[in-house]
């Protein structure tokens, strides 16, 4: 059974307007195989997965599942064929129950005498969650009471419950803690054990090599190659992804950290439900790294420093004032920009244009007498689209249609266009391909040289070590370690402080 082809993709093409997302793509995947799909943002990874899952239609080509042509025109029809998709962004509906999300489109199995038996649905949803080892989520709760990772657990439970022949995991691991990733990996292995197939889309090449049997590389919508086993070497995969040699080290090359004397932001003895007597100083021309394990408080500290949350004791201040920061509006006026780790829900307006997103925080700067002319807005948006090399057909294109890396460039353009001198970057390279990641690191170095202050919150230790002048490690809501940049700093040393 392991040697039989489960998924056969032949000459598939797909265009969105003038953009050709896939061009004559062909490859096969066998039963019992975990196949990685990689490529830069815009390479066609999510497009091919959405076509297989019935979300998009293809323009040309044939897809066969177990030798039979797949004609699913909707996600429900694809699910009936044994296909489950866990999407990159939020794939649950917030204002319905957890159980309703798990059985969305399949409620009829619980219908009796014309009514849905919600008690039975909740009971079965509980089983679905327990199948993946989750007991902390209540089936009857509204889904929007849970955070992003918990909502991903609901999606995994929904996908795994159907016992899929083909499970597609699109960048899901980026939103998960190490515990959440463990649950996802266990579900993937279980699918492989019973002879199902997994398509695993990721930007994390180390993760890919660790869990995948093979990897297919796409570039600019074109099939490049498929590598197996020992042929899956990171440097060679990078070259095939981007079409050029990449530096082995795209982090900073300097050995010692540096920063300006002026403190531009202070956190003083802050207490919240998560944070316990936290204090720090951020200097001009500094990249201050902040790391730790899940629920250590680092993401909550980033929100606090942008005024999204308020402490019940202590305060956050900026240069030139002793007044504590009270709101995001105040933070923006004081020159602070915030790149949230939850990009699609907190950092951009998906159903709005690139232009409006870029201009959003700078309308007061580009307007006269309270009005910004379309000409001014267009000129401003075009300037920053060009500066950050955002791949977009036109400034009026909706952000929702962009790849993850280009969405992140729009977020950065919004704050850099505003002229923010203090930047809070929370997982800025999450879900971003190797080429855009390299560009963001170079941008951070340029901003540092220009005197900007950057707080880099990251779950990736190589990123923290590679980019920071100073590193703070948090544990249980406290800062437990501070270390300066230097050749002696290793991942193992920081991990010891985290645990």
C-alpha cells in the first residue's frame, strides 16, 4: 500500500486576474507519505492545496485521488472524498460553538425530527478533541473565547476526526507553541500509520526535514523538483526555492552588540495577571531581543508596551514624558509601531486595499485641513510599496490576496511610513519564506544604524542570537536573564534559563 500513488497532480494551472499562480504543475504523492511543499511566498504552495481541498477551481489540468479524478467544487465535497485541510490563517468561525465548528457542514448527522441534537454533537466533539489529546477546550463554548493556538487545536481535531485519506497542513505549525506542535506532529504520524498521506506546507526547513519523507519545491508557480530522504539538505533546498545561492548566515555579522546612550522607552515595575514586577530599558540604535517558552509573558509584554493592555501597577514611559502609556493612540503619537504576531487579525485589514493599509497610520501626516487627497494617498502608498518591494498587482489590491511575506511588508510599510522610531516586532518572520526573512533582517540592521530602537520578541533562538544586541529571557512572567551579544551565547545556554 505504501508504494501506491494516492495523489496524482498533472499539468495544473491557475490564474488570478493577471497573476498566474500555478503554471503546468505536475507531481505525485504516495500513500503513507508525508510530503513537504516549500517555496517562497507567492510560489503557489497554498494555491495548490486550496485547489485540492475544493476551495479554488483550477484552470487546466487533472487531479486524481486513488486513481479517480477529483472533481470537488467545495470544501464539503472534498471532505466527502477524504480530504482535510488545516489552513494557514484562522479556519474557525468565532461566533459559533466549538462543536459547531468541528462538524460544520456535517450537522445533518445529529439531526433528529428536524432539530440538531446539540447534546450529542457536543459529546462527539469532546471525543474529537480527546483523540488529539486536548481536554481544556469545552465543545459548548463560543469559539472566539479561545486564543489562536487553541482555535488551531479545534481545526486539527476537526481534520483528524474525519480519518482523512489526505490531510493538508498549510503553515499551521507557525501559530503553535512547542506543546501545540507536538499535538500536530502526533496527528500527522497517526495519519501516516494508517496509510493516509500528508501534505505539509512550511517555511521552516529544519522542521520539514525532521518530519517529512520528501519535499516538493515550487518557485513562481512552477514545479522545480522533488527531493527524498538524504537529498533533503537545507542549503540545496534554499537554492532551489529562490533560484540563487543564499548566504549560510543571513543574521548580523558583527560579534559584539552596540546601542546608543539614550533610553527611549522604559518599563518600570509592571504587574499584570501575567507579568510580575517586570522592568526594562530600550535604547536608541538597539535591537533588544526578548525570548522564552510558551506563556512566559513575552507576547503580553509587547502588547503592554504598545498600550493595548494596561498594568494594575507600574508604568510604561517614553523619552520626554513621565506619563504612563495609556493606549495605542498615545503609543502611535509617541512614535511607537507594533507588528503583532497575529498578523491577519491584528496587524492588517484583510478586506481592504494595500493602499489603505499602508496609509492608515499616516493620514494625519499626508492630509491638509483634515483631508487627504487620493493623489497624496496614492503617492505615499506607491513610495512605500516600492521601498519594501511589496509584490502586488496594484495598490488597490486587497491585502487578503497577498502571500504571508507580502502582508508582512505591508505592515512594516505602515509603521515605517509613519516614521515610527520605536518598533515592537513580535515574531516578525513567522510564516515567511527564506527570501523575505533575509530582507527583514537586513531592514532591521538598517533601522538600527539609523537610530531606531527595536524590541524583537521571538520564539526562534537563532533569530534572537543572530539579531540582538542584548537578550532578555522571560520565565513565568519575570525577566530571569539578561545577556549581551557575544560569540559565547548559545542556544543551550538560553534554554537553561528558560526552563
